[in-house]
C-alpha cells in the first residue's frame, strides 16, 4: 500500500526534460528560472494570470512542499467558486503549521 502511494507521488512530479519540452521561448521569454515557470503554471492552473507576480514571489520564498500541498488541496475539491481564495487560505494554514512545528 505504501509503495503504491510513493509511486503515485513520483508520477505527480515532472522531470526537468518534460518542463523544457513545454518551454516555448516566444511565449515564455520572461521566464529564466525554474521557480518562475512553476509560478506561471500555478497561476494558470488557478485561473489567476493577472496576479502571476504574486505567485512568483510565493514560489521564490515559500517551501515548495507547502505550495504543492495547497495546490493539491484545491485540485481535490469537486466544485470551488474561487480556487484562488481556497489556495491562499490553505497556504496560510500550512505556513502557520510549518512555523509552529519549527519552534517545537
């Protein structure tokens, strides 16, 4: 059972080669770092491209596992009126938990 969940998690991650195949130099000309591509994809997935600079800042300073947990939390919800608000709420909750775990 645990091996299956590890295999599933491994399938969820994309390789660098796959990211580079999807990279379009004409469209992605302002993206020069991996975290910027991740942030752009996250903003696109949440339908919030107007605030992609916010996601770039988050991707730069926030541990990736927290962003991924919040992202998957939103993806697991069936019907969401505002995926952006749900993502931000969950991310704030995860950051608070992460901060308190670090102090204990």
